[in-house]
C-alpha cells in the first residue's frame, strides 16, 4: 500500500484494524471482492459500499463514470454514509489521472435546467451524509459533475462536485468533511457548484458554474485553495448580483487565490476573507468588516466603518491560463498576509501552500494560495479564460 497523509486527529479508536478496498475504473470488475488492486471493483459506488467506519477506499487511476446512487431523487457517482477515507493511489500526485466524472443532462425533465446541462438526470460526484462527518477525500479530480436544476428544491440541487449534509450553513459542523488536494473542474449546481459544505484544503475550483449561490463553494471553510473562472450557468443565473458569489455562507476563506470569476466574489459571506489575492473578477465588492490582509486590484468594499487591511495592486499571479499560480516578483501579495490567521488551517496542512511547498511562518506570509515567487522575464499576467 502506498504511503499517504495520515490525519491523526481524525483516526478513530480501533483504526489499526481498518480495512482497505480498491476500485479500478480501467481493469476493475464489480463482481470482484475489492480487497486488492488485482481484484478491484469497477465502480466507485460498489467500492464505497464495502467500507465500514474507519476504512479506506483507494481509487486507482482512471475515469470513474460507472454507477449512480439515488438520493433525494437525484443522482451521484457515490454515496458516503460512514466516516471513511476516499483517496487516489498517490494522493496529490495522482489527482489529475484519478477522476470522478459526473454527467451534464441537456434532455431530462421539463424545466429550464436542461438548457444548462442541469436536467433531471444530471449526475453529481459524491453525496456525503452527516453520519459520515470526519471523512477525508484526498487527491481526486471531480470533472463535469452536476446537480439538477429543480424549481423550489434545496439540498437536492446543491453540491455539484460534493454535497455534504451536516448542520446549518453557518454551523461549525459544516466543516467536518476534509477535502484535500482535490480539483473541481466544470462542476455545477444551484448552490455550491464545486462543494456544498466541508473544508477544502489545497483544492482547485476551475470553470465551475452555479445558478444562485456559490460558484466555487458554499458553506464550510477553504484554505490554500484556488478559484479560477467560476461563474453563472449561461441562461440560468438568477439575480446576478447575488448569484455571482464565488463563496456563500463561508466560515473561513484563508490564503486563497480568486481570479477571473464573474460576476461577484463574495455573497452572504458569514466568516472572514483573509490573506487572499482577489484579482480580475467582476464585482469585487467585499464585506469591509470581514476582509483582512487581502490584495485586490479594485477598491470596492461595503462600508460600515470597520477598519480593514487591504492592499491594491496589479499583476499578482503568473499565468493562470497555464495553471501556474505563483506570484510575480515584486507583487504586493508578498509578505502582506498575517500568519496569525493560519491557526484556522488544520494543523496537518498549515506549513504548506497549494503546491505542498513549505510556507514561511515568521509572522507575515504571502497572500494567495501559492507561496512561490517567479521573476521570469516577460511573464505578462494571463487573465480572462476564453
């Protein structure tokens, strides 16, 4: 078995006897017992079904497109109802080749959802119940995952990549799912296109789309993550001033990079936005009483008389079109953040940035998810994905 990150504070008593099960999207077979790589299950849902509390399900490289679970009249590739670890074979190193692939639906139902690929038969990535609090999901990409667009529905339309149903929107219980070194690519939902609930750490949210709240994540917290090109589903976006929020009802957004998103960065932000790079988005109006040590290229903030620390400056990120999110030499993001806020980050990830590289911990830190700096000549910051 490959080495993996062990989250000590999440291990349950008796976990020394925990089992490991395997899925293989290329060579697996759901008739197998799933106990070894050679006898791996084919589908994600069948591998997860084997696991008990404290067990690990390891996904071998491949695109997981088989099998669906039905929950609240919607479909998901997997359903987790016990505290487990779901991981790729080599964690972060396997992320881009281990993909849970959902489904857009342009035909199902009679509502408007099918216009944007959110028909009744759309398939999200994972549905995680409150009974699975403490679950860890590591090193997996969620691609083209979609919740349906159902009029008047709540949870069933939420969490395109991952839905976590634990506690209220602002409850600390909403943090108790740990999603680490994952990517959410072109995921969509009414609420929380990438994730609804949970704690995302060192994750990438790219090209995700929503119709109402949270183009990236809604509820929970996020640390050292990147939100790039998140926006409203064309033709389905509701009140764009509200619906454009990359974040909705988030508790903590710490050391994140938010770029190229439309039309709004923060809607209904109940926690704090700290040590972030916020650049080249649509409406960057930020809550003045909840924004600290951030770098932005506009000075638009809601005014309520509270003092904040925000620096204005351009050209912070090297080349997001190439998925290179380093900061440029001389950028205002360098040494602008406060290390005091890092106490909010789960301890196992506090000393590393988005790429897993060491973070300086001497009182001040760089803003953004990436601590590395480049001074390459003639970089030119690439914005606006086409």
